[in-house]
C-alpha cells in the first residue's frame, strides 16, 4: 500500500478550542481533505467516526449507512486513511460471514499518529540516501567528465 501524506511548514493549531475546526484544518494540512472541504464532507465525517468512537470496529456497510454514502466512496476515503496506517483492520463474524472491520489504530489518535510519524521518518531517511547517491553520481560525472 502506498503511504502518502503532505508535509508543509505550519503552526500548531493549539490556539483553537473547537475540535472540528482543528480536525478539519489538520486534515487539510496533511492532504487527507481537499482545500474546500469542511466538517460536513464525507471524508471528514468518516474520520470523525474513528475519532469519536476510537474503540469501535466499523464495517464498510455500517459506515456507508452512517455517512449516507456509497461503499465505493467509503472505500476511497478508507484507503487514504489505511495508507497512512492510522487505521487497523479486524474481522467480525465466522465462516463465510466474515467481514473486515476498521478502527483507529490502538483506539487512540495520538498513538495511531505515531505510526504516521514513523513512516515519514523512514521516507525522509530514504530520500536522504537517494540524495547522497545522486550527489556521488554527480561528483563522479564531474570527475570523469
């Protein structure tokens, strides 16, 4: 699965007391929500399901009904959250009635975010290795060239 997050210089949103405003702005900053989205958008409402019910295991059908959205829409936004590794998958039912469930990793947003930070750290280290390699190639080209 592709890990994707937008990283931009920003000021912490600690001066705001409305969780919805903080969440919407934060989700825009990291690239999960598009710029024009608000707290009434489906991707936000999906994220809010996990924020407000962090221990709940949600099935896609249940989210679809709760959000009044198609399963395809729910999956599209779920995949973005799964790609950040902020959600964990589970299973509910037995035999042929087994269905996937999703919940906030560790049932805690701050702990789930630690996975995102770990992915960013690895990505940055890999970028650093690539830049070092590119620099060596450029130096070799200039010496031979």
